[in-house]
C-alpha cells in the first residue's frame, strides 16, 4: 500500500522508464533526476529495467564503434544502373 502511494506521489513507472530513456539521450533536470532516483529506490521493476537498459546501451555503442564503413565504389553504382536499365527495357 505504501509503495503504491509513493509511486503516485513521486513518479509512476511509465514516467520513470521514459526518464531513463531521456537520460540516455540528453541531460535531465535536477527535479527529474531526484524523482527518478527516489522512484528507483522503491521500485525493483524499474531498477531491473534500468540495468537492462544499460546493458543494451553498451551493446549498441560497441556495435556502432565496430561498424565498418561500407564504401560504394563507382563500378557498383554503374552495375546497379545497368541492371535497372535492363529491367526497364523488358
């Protein structure tokens, strides 16, 4: 009962998860940060979500840093143009 009341007074889970996502993209205000930290102290589900969010964010950052640049050379472009022209002539 007390936890439900605190969720209502401080921050609902839907808003807490939105703030976690927002915090990954940009800075959040002090008030939002305080509300989120209070919510995370009482809500085990949102703490678990935050941990999973951190893991996913780390994986995505690693994948982006490892991503090789795909260079398209002019011969590939010309080959593609020729294939399109062939299909159009049908």
